[in-house]
């Protein structure tokens, strides 16, 4: 079992996206901090996955396509476009994957690789948000379109 941490948009959205993937065993929703200038907590998830079933590259590719990974908008402090790594080897691997995947985007990716430092879990009422509340307006407006994109672009990676 491996793990990677991801930040992009709202963690309710990223949680639902990665809960939907085959090979993902657990998604922890909350807030992650890194080091230095990035020590403030930002919404993110930790994805526990089986690399035999789904690769790190595929997880990162899905991440890049399911949040605004080329947009440096005003909410980036709360929604850092990031991949948080747990080892030096993983950091090198993620940098190489991002370089390779840049070719799939017209605009420059702003997603940054940070060392993982700390995690604060979301409150229990916000966990499993989409799958507990799929009819809520936030879910239908923001999360359902991301899941639809998964079905069209990454259908082979979805849980049945």
C-alpha cells in the first residue's frame, strides 16, 4: 500500500473523485501543511492506494484534470494546487510525472510538489461528503461534473 497527498480544489470534491477510483483503498479528507512558506494548512486529501491496481502517474493525471491545475486564482492559499510527497524518491518521481503530463495541457501547470509535514482531519460531518449527500446543491453543481469527467476520460479506472 502506498500513499500520496493531493490538494487542488475543495477537499469534498477531491475526496469524491479519489473515492471513486479502483485501487484506492482509503481517502483521508482534511488539511495539509508543508514546510517553509507553505506551512499554513490548505484543504487536501491523503490517498492510500495499491500501485499494482492504479499507478501514481494515473492518480496525478486524474488530479490534474479534476481541478484547475493551470489557474493561479485568488483562492490558492485555501486550495493549493499541490502534490505532497512522503519521501525523496517519491518527490523525484512526482516531478518527472508532472513534466511528462505537461504535454497534455495547453497552459502551464501550476501544481507544485511539496514535502508532506502535517495533517488535520476534517470534522466527521464533512467526511464522505458527496456519497452521503449527492443531491445537495454543492454536490450537483461542483462534484457531479468532476465524476462525469471521470466517466468519460478515466472510465477504466472507476470502481464498478
